[in-house]
C-alpha cells in the first residue's frame, strides 16, 4: 500500500485540534491519532506575534492512504474554516 505524508501549519489552537481528532480517531497515544487509513500527529504549537495580536500556529503531520489523507485534510480545513473581519 502506498503511503503519503503531508504537513500542515494551522492557526487553530492546540486544544481544539486535540479535541477534534479525539472525536474522529479509533486510537490515541499522546499527540498521535489513528483512524481508517490515516494517522495524524500534532507536532508543535507556537504563538506568533503580529503587531498587538498573538496568534496560534500548530504544525500537523498527516500520514496514510492517499485517498484517506486527502479526504481528512479537506474535512479538517472545512471544519476550522473561518473568515476574517
């Protein structure tokens, strides 16, 4: 089976990401979550200052079946889609 690895930088706070993947996964260990054909590791969380704003930046690693990973990344992006303003 072919496996892909994709990294994603996300502006979603760490605790929200953990909560999201806990609900989706069938296995969890530390910051790693597994589901049907995919595995996600929450690698790091930093705060970046932009003027007077402090913005979260969380790095994620997605691994697994290409179709499953593509679907999961798309669903993740839709779940945390937000508009500025």
